């Protein structure tokens, strides 16, 4: 009787040990899942905080026209400090432009990212992560001059860009901002002002030949 009772007791002990082992495995598995979720949520929150901080710093640098800071943020070749002058001119005249830039950048945080080549209306600035640093790439607008006037001199913001030799002439690529397009001949000159801030990338400026 005692021997049988001992066997039963030992069997129960083995069964309990198996149950304990299963419980431990389940507990460790759940702990791993919960830890992974917490780390994932923390990582996403940290990234979102970093993105928001970068956006606010960028907007502040634009408001202050801080070229030293903007050189670190803007992903564009800075040949001279006047690169963003047309943008500053636009934002001074249209301060609501800051809100438009911020709104577009915050939408990109939610994976609503503009993909080049699939749309003709890019965001004012495209936010991207480059080597651990957030960069803001300005939209480039392709400006064309349409005229029947041959040999007319074309100036963009008082900078000579060429002479007309066809009815439709590409004069260059420009970052967002306000621009003054001038056509000069020996007899006269015409001036058109354009705002490159959102909308289609290709802009055509028409000059009469009369």
C-alpha cells in the first residue's frame, strides 16, 4: 500500500513539475511578447518625438531666416546664401505658408509620403532621414517661358538666364518662393510675377509678342 502510494505521489510530482514547466514557458513567452510590444511602442514614440522636434526646429529656422541652421536642415546644393531668398520673400508676404509646410510634414509622419514620379504636386518640402539626421528637400519647379519673340533676354529675379530661341523655352529649376520673370528686348520689357509654392511642378510664363 505504501509502495503504491509512493508511486502515485511521485507521478503526481512529475505531473506537477510538467505543469510548472509549461506555466514557466508560457509566462516567459508572454513576457517576451509584452517586452517586444513595449520596446516597439517606445521606439515609435521616440521616433515620432524626434520627427516632431526636427519639424519645429526647421520651421523656427525658416521664421528666423537662420541660414546657418538651414544649411544643416535643407537638402539642396547651397551655391550661395540667396538660394532661399525667394522662399523668405514668399513667407513674409504669406505667413500662412508656415502652417502649410508644417501640415505637409506632419502628414509625412503618418506615412503619407510623396513618391517622386507618381504625382505632379509634390509637398513644399519632403522630409527624409539621412544618416540619422532629418533633412528637408525642397520641391523643384520647372519654369518655362512662352513667347514668339526671338532673341529676347530673360531674367529671373534680375539674374540673366538666357535668350529666347523657341516658342517654349525652359529657363531653369527653382525652389519654392516668389519670382519675377522679365523679358527684355531692344524696344521694351515685360515683367510677370509668379509664386512657386505648392501645386504643379511645371509652370509656364506667357509673354505677348505685341
